[in-house]
């Protein structure tokens, strides 16, 4: 038998070289696909024990700089009301009851009574909702892997995650930047399935005169989709949102948070129909950039408030994957 490296015909030499190239390619491909979305993404750039991710960019210097943006003291409440009948993704649930009416009393000569609330909900993932480090992961081999290598097999618990709980994050107080893509396009709302690109983001910033996105910013993407909030079937049937390229672009900007007026912040249906919420995996699972969804950004847009002090404080539910809450913009 003639072997590669021995005297052989020209054709056999070519065949041997081709085999070597194919072998090298297959090895490189295997190394590049340690997870379903590419190379191994842990440990985090903030260290193997980090559980804060992008909130590490909110430094004291960043907070002091953001405070200087307040010129008028006008406050914008960006969160949506939590109520029965609001849009819910999938089979999530929300219900609030006041037991007893009144719940307690009367007591004392003054006949004091009181009311309490009983809330039954996937409270971190309904209404205005924050995606924390334990929300979105990947199936890798026999494990479910989340931000910074957290696995459900090691760190999961029915009573809350042992790692990556939302209580580890702390407040987000930073420069907020509205990216009004609907305004850029001159429409009330982008269409379902519209994938926002880096070029869209940069064109909106240029039109607004906002200046570039900076490290540690909270970037609020306005699509106008909130117009369908009172029509849950339409609201949850799909959405405009950032595409894969825009997600990677925002990761490179080292932002503290992405937020939007949609239920999932990324485009649905996806650009690649074989994927499911790939931008979530790229931004959150692989890079630790958290997201806030279901905001109302219309008043900011009407007032031309494109740069402001942004405040969001996740409720510190120990071991929770997300948080409800109300985001605040102050200009």
C-alpha cells in the first residue's frame, strides 16, 4: 500500500492532502461547537464566581455621571400595570385576590380593619419583567448550562437557585438611552418579525442626536409594539425586536441592560426558523447582559427624551430567575 509521504502518484498526494485538510477542519469545527451556539462561554470575563454579569458595569463613577443627566426632574414611569387580562406568554398565570374583604379585624375600640393581597403568578416573568442570570440557558450534553457555567444539576433547587439568583444583582442606576426605531422608520409600530439591525440602532441615535452608546448604559429599544397591549392575542403572537447582529453589537458595547416595549425583546419569528430565542442565549446565557421587557416607551418618545437617568431595582427574591418591577426614567 502506498502511504502519504511516500513516493506516490500526484493524484494520491492530492488525496492525502485533502484528507488532512478535512481532518483539520472537522477538529476545528468540533472545538468551535462545544455548545449549541458556539465555543464554551464560561468562565465569565468577570471571573468564575461572578453572578452579576452586566451589572458589574454600573460603577460609582457611572452612577455619578448618570445623575448629571437630570435637568428638569421629570419622572417617567415605564412599567405596565399588573392586572388580570394583560398579555401573558405561553401558559403563564397572574391573579390577585384580597382575602376576606376585610382580611382582618375589627380590633380595638377604634374597630381597626385591614386588607392584604394574595398574588398567584409566575411573578418574575409576567407583565413588566426582568430576565435575571438564571432565566435562560442551554442544553449542553446532559446538563442545562446558564450564565457563567451554572447548571441545574448542581445549582438547581425547587425552592430557588443556589447560584445566579436575582438577589445577587442589586440596583441598576445608570445612563438610559432610548433608541426609537419606530420613530426612525416613521411608523406607529414596527411589524411583527422585523429584525432590528446595528444600522437601525446607529441611524436612530444619529437622528436623535443622542451620541454613542457607552459602557454601562441601559439601552431601551422602542418598537411601538406596546400599541397592542390591550389585544393580548396579537401582542403575544410575535413581535419586532433586535436580531442576532444587533444582539452581538450591544454585547460589544458592554451595556448594563437591554430593554424594550415587547414581551421578548428579540424578533419573533426568528431570523433563522431553526432557532428559538437565540438572542436571549447570546446576550444572557453567554455574555451576562440582562433584559427588561414589556415597558411603555411612548411618552419618552413623544417628549424627545432620548437620554436620561434610568433606575430599575430587581426585587431580591432569593434564588429567583427574574423580577417584576417598575422602571423609572428621570430627565
